[in-house]
């Protein structure tokens, strides 16, 4: 089920380096939220802090609160493994497991934690996930072939299938289309629009048109200078951001006057 | 400028431009390749040439009086038994150490531990031999007794238990310690190179650390571990000094790991007998050396075959 994420006073560090400072935002369920901003301002860092992937990097840590439907994701009794099962992630570069077949890639998340599934049941999950990711027709005859044998766009959709196969509440996507051609990009954008009925989607993108096309809300990150922490400058409905933003910096960025 | 180029004017597209450096490198690479093959062929020719008299001699003239195969068979068995035992003990241990060092240990401890394991490789095999004889063998005597009592129904532990501990079991364990650094160094290397991309993919799906290792690290490192294990096996098969010191060999073929009558190994048998051997005795020893050569070659080819078998899924593409 799609869930709301509320972030309050979030500071994100790499060791002693404060990369993102003071983020307060509420991400709505069943909608697409886009994060934009110049390179290095901390969009990926912020996104990864939402499913506790940030702390995977040695020395990386977080201060503040991230609450998903009442559950404190950074609470003392919250298991990061559990958080990641409920908040799926799609990375910038497609990363299917090269040693696994297409089928095994899709079902990989469901097989975790020693869970056993009947063949018919897992067949069903794989088909639904691949159909959900608009990939089923292209791969249904070669499910036992390696996932790395697909094209870049197909691999990215395979990764989306893998992420939605476990039935997460939230889907985080970090520039999922940056390595793809315009047609695959459109395919993935259509897919996101379909998926938002079931998931809360947060997407990082450098493509303004993409943000404008798919998202309901947009957050603009910026930083004041090199070595300064990134901040969430403005968070508003996408229409407002692209027509009449509150902040001068947002308008400058969107109209291409910097960044 | 014009589109009316005649065929004769066409630039010779076939001729590849090559720089002097490239040519030099290609030449020296090809040269070293050929050199290695020549050396290998030379060794093989020498072994075969010297082994022929033993191959053709009547059975009663060969040392031991039971023919060439009767002489070599127990040695082959002893060689394989010790080396395989070492491999079975060392590989899981090495993989465990490599995983601990790369993914579990705090960074400071990991570096120190890795260094200590590497040091094991720097110890000369004579030292291992004396360590096995003076320390490990006596220490293992109680285990020999226990194994004979409780596992005696297995041919491997049929007993009677050796009272000195100078047995195939001890040799196998000494060899295991000797090949541990080889396997763990290679395993460590390949594990640490498992792409962050795939490790993060596993973690983002909600994998625990061990599940992440199973999904993204072990499959990636598998062929490297196999290659390392085969290198270790090669070393264990050919190990001479440590085995010669620890083992009181010379008995016939037996699978019994814990009694004091053991077959020797090919390499240690050659080392012990060669100084006093004459005539056909030398040819016999060289024939046994030829067998060791073939076994080692087969092990390496097997390793290569295993590594290539699932190249499709190796992640190299
Ligand atoms: N692993 C890391 N270790 C240390 N600092 C890092 C690490 N990853 C990112 N940073 C720093 O954190 C800051 C934010 O980086 P981040 O990757 O979040 O930017 P981004 O907005 O995603 O940029 P881009 O649009 O180029 O992807 C940058 O100053 C970057 O140098
Ligand atoms: Mg980024």
C-alpha cells in the first residue's frame, strides 16, 4: 500500500562532511514526487536516506526524523533491512544481477529471508511484475537467459520489475532514465504513471520536461557553494514550480539561467 | 572533394596503422608465449624420454618388484589423498577468512588479519615440515585415537591409530595451512572487487549482509575461488619437503588416514629416494614424476573448464 513519508529536520553526513541540511518535507502517497537541482546538491544522498541505503557507505550517517505512516524509519527498534523491503529503489545505472537469469532477477527479492514459494506462485509474481514493468512481451520466451543480455532500457525495466515484485509501499528512483534513449524513457515514464496508483514514487531527475510531465509535486535542491551543504529550497505542486515558483533560485534554475 | 573517386584512388583500408610500441609489445608477448610452450615441451620430452626404460622394463626389475604401476599407484593415491584433504579443509576456511576480512571485520582488524595470512605464505616449507612433525603431529594423537574409536567404520579412519601422529591426516592438515594463504589471497581479491552496483542492488531489495554476499559477492567471486583452489591444489600436489619430513611413508595403497603405515607422495618419494637411486631406479622415479606432471596438468585443465562453464552468467559481459 502506498504510504506517506514525513521528513523533519534531516541532516545527512558523509563522515564529518554535512552533505544535506535541514530537510523538512511531506511526500504524498499515490503520487509522483520529483526532485530536481544542480549536480552535487544532494538529491541522491537525500533519496538514499529515505530507505536507509545511505548508511551502507562507511562513515555515512543521518540526523533527524523520517516517518512513514507513523513508523520512525530511523527509530532504535527499526531494522534497516525491513525498511528496504518496504521502500524499493531503482538506481541510475541498470544493475540486474549478472549471474542470475531474468526470472531469478525478478524473484530475487521475494526469495530473501529464506522464504519458500511454490513454483506456480513465483511464476505468477514474475509475470505480474514483468507485465507491470512493461517488459513481459519482450522477455517471456527467454526468462532463463541472463538479465545482463538485455538492452539498457530493458535492463532498467527489469530492475523496476525486480523492485515492484516484492510489493513495496514506496518506490525511489534515482535518474532512472539517464542512460536510456527517448523511447525507453517514455516507456518508463508511462510505467511510472501507471504505478503511482499503487505506490508512492519519488524520482530524481535532471530532465525538467520529465519532472513536469510525470510529477504532482516537485522539490528543488540547491547549494550555496562548493563544500556547503545542499538544502531543499522549495517544495510545491509541479505546476506552481514550473509556472510561478516562490523562490528566485528555482525560477533561475528552471529557466536555465544557471546549473 | 568530388564523389568521382576511381577505385584505384581508394585508400588502402586493409592496412592497419600500427605504432612501434604496439608492435614491440605484441612481439614480446608472442615471444614469451612461445618460450613458455618450448620450456613446457622440453620438460615433457625429458620426462618421457627418461621414463621410457622404466615403462618397458620387466615387472620384476622395477623397484618393489611389482611392476611400474604397482610402484606408482600407491604414490598417486598418497599424493591425491593428502592434496584433496588439504583442499577440503583449506577452501572453506579460506573463503570464510576472505569474507570476514572483506565484509565483516572492522577495517583495522581486517588489514592486520589479511597481513597475517599473507605472512603464512612466506614461511619456507621446511619450517612447515618441522612444525608438523614437532607440534601438530603430537597434538593430533588424541584426535587419531578418538577417530579410530568413533569413526572406525569409515575406511578413512579404520585405524589402528598412529601413536606418533605422523599420518596422512597430519600431512593433509599441514598442507592445508600451507595453501590457505594462496586461496584466501585470491578469494579476498575477487570478493573485494564485487561491484558496488550489485551489492547495493541486493541491499536495496532488503537483503541482509549474508544474503547480499550470497547474491552479489559469491557468484561474482566463484570462478576466482575455484582458480585459487586449483592453484592451492597444484601446490599441495607438488609439495615435497613438508611431506617428506612429516610422513613415515612407504607402505602400500590404503585410504586409511590415521594409521602409521601410509603411502608416500610422488614428490616426497622422489626427494627421498633420488640421491641413492641408480639405473632403472632413476627411470622409475622419473616415470612417477611424469605422472605427477600429468595430474597437475589435468587439475589445471579441469579448473579452466569449471571457470569457463558458465561464462554466460559470469558477469564478464
Ligand atoms: N560516497 C560519498 N562519500 C563522500 N561524499 C559523497 C559521497 N557521495 C556523494 N558525496 C557528496 O555529497 C554531495 C551530494 O552528492 P549527491 O550524489 O547526493 O549529489 P546529486 O544531487 O545526486 O548530484 P548528481 O545530480 O550529480 O547526481 C556532493 O558534495 C558529493 O560530493
Ligand atoms: Mg545523483
